[in-house]
C-alpha cells in the first residue's frame, strides 16, 4: 500500500534531523563582534523535519505504487 511506503519514506527524518542540528553549528562563523550562519529553528524545521518528511513520504509512496504494478 502507498501509505506504508509513505511511512517508510518519511522515516528518513531520523537521519536528517541530527545532521541538520550539527550543520547549524558547524557552518556558523564569527568575525569580530558579528556572527553569520543558519538560524537554528529554520534549519531544524525545514532541513531536518519538513523537507525529508514530505519528500521521503512522496518517494516512498511512489516507489510502492511503481513496485505493485
């Protein structure tokens, strides 16, 4: 069923979330009194949760549909 594929595909959030957290810290840079880098909340919500969940679910559902044909 496509719903099973969607659940399996959305499970990739488990891998992306820690990488998004580490990436926000690693890619920050400070010069003098200023700093530049990704915003923690945006990085975690978009790159760690939203994109992997949505596109993983779509990919999983599509793979399940194509596999059943």
